[in-house]
C-alpha cells in the first residue's frame, strides 16, 4: 500500500493536546475533529494541513494522552501518514490500530523539507523523497500483522469470525 | 494468571509481572509478547468509541465481564449534549454486558483513584486502561499501561493484548523527607532529569528507604507523571506500606520484588533531604525547577484536583494552607476531590468548610478542567497554578494561558498569596495578600 503527499514539517514533542484539545473529544467523528486539529498549537500548523499531506515530525510525536481522537483528527484533516524521528507509544499504537500509516525514520525526517513531495510504501516501510530512498525502522511481527490487516478491528475479526466472511484468514 | 517457567535471568519488577501474564512464558525486556489482562479500565472519553470498535470485531460478549471497570469521570456531569450521549453509552454498555464494576456520578470518581479505593487492583496485577495515566496504580505494586479505544476494544473481545516489555530505569530515594515536599515533587525531580522523552517506552521503578516517609497518595503522584517523561509505566517496589494496604484490602501479603541483580538501563540514588518543592513551567511538564526559580510569579487561577492529586492527603495539605486565610482578591481557586468517598471524608474532617470559608469553589469528583473538558477552563493570558500532570498549550482552555504545575501545598499557598510563594512562608508569617 502506497501513500504520498506534500510534506508538512513539525518539530519535537507535538502533543495530543496540540493535535486535538480535550474539550472536542466528546465526539469521535473524523470530519468534526478535523475542524479543530492543531487549534491550540502556536503558529499556523492547522492552516498548512490539507488533503494529501504527509506529516513529518521530530521526536516524541503524539506525546500525552491516549485519545484515539488524535490520529482520527489528523486523518480527517487529510493527513495520509506520519513519519517521525520517534513516536510516543500510545499514539503509535492508535495510529496502527486505526490504519493511519506511522513510520519511524530519523534519516528521512532530516532530509525532508517542508512542501516537498514524498511517497511511502507502507508494506515495505520504504520512503522516497526526490531521488533518495530511506528505510523506516522495522516493526515487530505482530504489529506488522495488525498493520497489514488494515488495523486492529480486521485483525481481531480474523480470530473471531470464521474464514468465509473475512479475506486472507491467517493459517492456524 | 498464566503459569510460567522459572526464568534464567534476574528480573526487574515489570519483567516479573509481565512474565506472569505472558502467553507462553517469560517476558525479557525488549520482547514483544501477548499478555492476559487482569483488569481493563474504561472512562467515558474512551469507552463509547471502544464499544463501536468492539461490535465491529464480531464479538457479542466481552471476554470476562468481571475484569471490566467502567467509570464516568471525564465529561461527568455532562457539559454538552455530545457528552450526555457518551455517559449514556457507558450506562447502556454496562447494562447490556452486565458489567458489575460500573461507577457513575454520585458513586465513583476519577478512575485511577477508584481502582485502589474499591479494591479492584492487587499488587502484581497487569492492568490496561484507556487513559495514559493508568500507570498511577504503580503506587500499589501493579503494572498499569495506557492504550487507546481500539486496543481497549480488543481487550474486551479477547481478554488479552500485546505489549513490548519495557526496559527499566531505577531510582532509589534515601535521606529524610523535608517539609512541603511530596510525591509530586519526586516525580517532577525525575522529569527534570529525564526531559519529555528521556524514558521513552520504559518503565520507572522506585525504591529506597526514604519512600517509607511517602504514603500511598504520594506514591500515586510519583507514578502518575511517568508518561510525561515518555515512560510506559511506573512502579513503587512494594514495602511495608504496600503490604499493610494489601493486607487490609485483600487480606493477603504482596510477595513480589525485583531481583537484586536485575538489569536496569540506569540506576541512580536521590537524596531527598535537600529537595525543594518543584514547579513545572509551561508548556512542558518536564521543565521542572525548584520553586525558588519562579517565586513571586503572580497567578490568576489555581486548580487542585486530578487522578493523582485529588487525594485526601492533597485536600489536607490544601486546608493546612487555607485555614485562617482567604483566597486572594482576583484569584480563583477550584478544588476537586478525586472520588465521592474522598469528598465525604473531606466533609467529615471539616476540610470543605475550610475551603468554602476561604472562598474556594468545590466541585464534584471528576477529571474536569485537568484535560480542559469543563469545570473551569481558562482565558488567554491567564496564569494558572495546578497540581495536575500536563501543561501543554491549550491544556486547560485558551492556548495562550500559562500553566504551572506543582504540589497542593504550593498551589494552595499561591491561591492565598496571589503569587507563587514557598509554603513555609504562609505558615510562618501572615503575609500581605492581593
């Protein structure tokens, strides 16, 4: 699966409060959340987002709360994926679970400039920007399986629902 | 609990507990394993989305309804129609799945304070919660790990989940506890050393003889802010205090300790004797400095209450500062007991009388303004002192508000003085206020 987009470059320690303030988390509709994404963050980040953008961030992206509203708000705002030097653990799990591509690749982050066009092969974890290629950090096998299933819901369905209803049931 | 083989390597506390729950044996740091979950804790901010995902997972019944704890605490009482819907969704799920441990307005409070209060957690337990501060229960020798709604749905469906076993950083506290230094100050001290991600994905393990002078409420504060340094979880090594609690609540001793030769990422000793009350400056919980660095700063709004610092100890500390004084002119003080039972205890101890006489607002138990949900948001340019755990931009309302974090003594003293002061000044002298 490929995703691509224009790079929107962010700094370190972007928190879940930056991404979506708590007072909007009384609902989880992606479009509604998208209206408030990065509302509290200093600067003009919220206006730099649009359909088909790739967030490229520094260390500790998504730190703070466990709110799953964070990756949902980003996706609702048109973000196709997030590449970071590293992720806060709960945001990373949430992104994988809801099917928002999240890749750890410090070298790519250093090379990517704001506004550049980049593409990502999520399955192989390979990133491209200009004529340069990078490999994101590999994931544990189990997490790869969840990602490849499309997220945690389809992954669990493979376990709970017999094969006639879901494609690609894993071998026992 | 899953049976396990005797391990070959010495283990930290989190390795032991993860190993005891690992599907298939031991759990060395760095390994990605599947684990059986003892308790899954769900609040109204996380739950309703989790329930939708649960239904999509093709499961009709939760794996074990006795291991589920549902708590209406984030948007309770409901400030919006959408929030009222969330609270009802929690009630409906509790009803439909016949979940016995459901805590609604009037019977509960904040989830992480409720777990030990209601005896729903044991030392050695592995608990997952739909909230980043699930690690607060490390004070009771249990591993608490925060995850999001869809992970919660997976646990509801399967009774298990995956985790990467963390490496551990160990701190041992020695010396004698100074006046006005609390568990909050210990964790702010750690955060000042770690920075926002110094313990990324790791466990924090705390021991040392000085901890005997810090009670369980202090230890909740110590464990609560571990994620603000990037940590996955935090634990206080069970000692006599933990044993006494375990005996009184569960009738059984703890019996779990790290091995003497366990391997840690780092192991440091901190002498608490010379510690000062600490303050974290906006916009980072890890930008923690001794109070002296910010003394004199004028404040507009003081908030006392959250999952770790709405305890009866915090309320007693607040009352000690407020007794005989009034909240400074132009300053607002909001006090939120963490649970209904704590609220009642504060009432019976005469603490609420002290708060109200001093001009504080006392609110119903819940997360409230800590996450900016309701019960006291703040305006642009306001300077806030709160005993909560985060001070990121917009945390409690307007992004241009400035939020400083400190313990309850410091917060309450600032409410009286109208500026940040050393709490010792308030008890020693009458000071000019306003």
